[in-house]
């Protein structure tokens, strides 16, 4: 009986220790292990909205990519959508994930502001997501998340929007989540998450040598995983980060980049947080974790975003 009592007391102590750790993580707004892993099966959906205020969104006006019309009813996850304007037409790049992997898909924004699915743009043997697409000197580039390939990869369009080739592995031998790039004062900067830390790199050119910033990691804990393109708004620069307070992909917060040089970095939260998050009983009921904002010529904005809501949730421990 004494041995049983001792075992019971040890188990109680272990339970209290683990429970206290989870409470600490929750109260300090840090991601909780296992529960903060990526959820699929809950049907991440993606779409676009046109609005006059990028921080006051009526999600009822979002036009989602139609899975049935696109022939993607078997895909669990359509997420991480980025927009790019080419010849006055917006293209919508996104992660398209089934049960065995993920590729980069692309759709075109029609004159009626619907999404016309075009097909798979990049297919690799490992998981791809977060297609960070941008234009530089008339050429289209993309830096998707490719941590399954153990590096950060730069792709160049050879026949936009459907054909892409690997230009260079710009940061090799590292697993970084959601790499997000910005150019400032002839210097390229790249933000990415690793182990709940926001890492920062810089380079003279896209294909040059990338160096980790002396202050990197520049943030630890919550809001460290990027949540979309960095946005220039009213003379200020805004970085978006995922709020993983208790679970993955709950909502998106914005942070002003107050200072960014090769030696310094400072940020502060914007006034409109959260920018987007769990809402209603439909496609966003469990959370939202991505936003990409582009100004239009009439002072309005076109925005791509995603949400997690439909279907039965499953936890994917590794992909």
C-alpha cells in the first residue's frame, strides 16, 4: 500500500507540474505544445474582400475560392493567400493541401471580383505553403515556406503565373516558417519563425549572402509567426503576426516596425488589434491566421485572407 501511495503522490505531483506549466504558457500568451500545432480537416478557406478601410472588415463580403467549382473538394486546406498585380490583373496564390502534402495553387481575380482557379503553380516532393510573392525589377519572385526541404528557397517565374523555377536556396540548412520579405534602403530583410522565435536576416541582394541580424531573434513567444505581407500604411510599416494564445491560428495582430536597420530593430503594437480573428459560425469560427493588403487606385483596398471553420478538426503532428 505504501508503494501505491507513493506512486499516486508522484503522479499527482507530475500532473500539477504539467498543469502549472500550461497555465503559465496561457497566461503569458505563449503557444501551448501539441494544442498549438497546425489543425487541418477543419477546412481552412481563403478569399478576397474589397474595402475602404483595411482594419474595419465586414467578413460577410468576403468572396471565397469556390472549392466545388475549382474541383478541390477533397482538399482540406486552402490557406496563406497572397495577391500580386500583373498587367492590371490580380493573381491569388495560396497553399493547397490534401492529406498527403501541400503545393502552391493560383487563381485569377476576375472583373467581377470572383476567384477563377488556374491550377498548381509549384509542386515539390515536400510540403510548400505561404507563397510570399513579389515583383522586383520587372521579374516575379516567390519565397514560399519550404522548411520541409530544409532551407529558404527563392523561385522565379519563367512563364507567369503557372511556371516557376528554383533561382536559389538563399538560406540553407534551416527550417524556418512563413518567411516574409521587405526591401528598405537598398537592403533586403527577411522575417521568419523558428521554435516560437521571430528570426530576422538581411542581404544586399536577393541572391546574395544572407546574414542573421545581430538582434535576432527579435521577438520570442507569441506573435512571432508571420501572418502575411508587411504593409505600408499612412507612412507607417506594419508587420502582421499570428496570435497563438492557447492554440494555433486564432487571430492576427499588427505591429508597427518603428526601427529597422542592419543593427537595430524595434516594434510596437498597432491600435486596431486584433486585425482579424475567430468570427461567427461559418468559415472563420475557429480562427483566422493570414492577411495580405493591397491599395487600389480608387483609395480602396483589396485584401486576401483565410479562415478555419468548416468540418471536423484533426491535429496534424507532422508534415
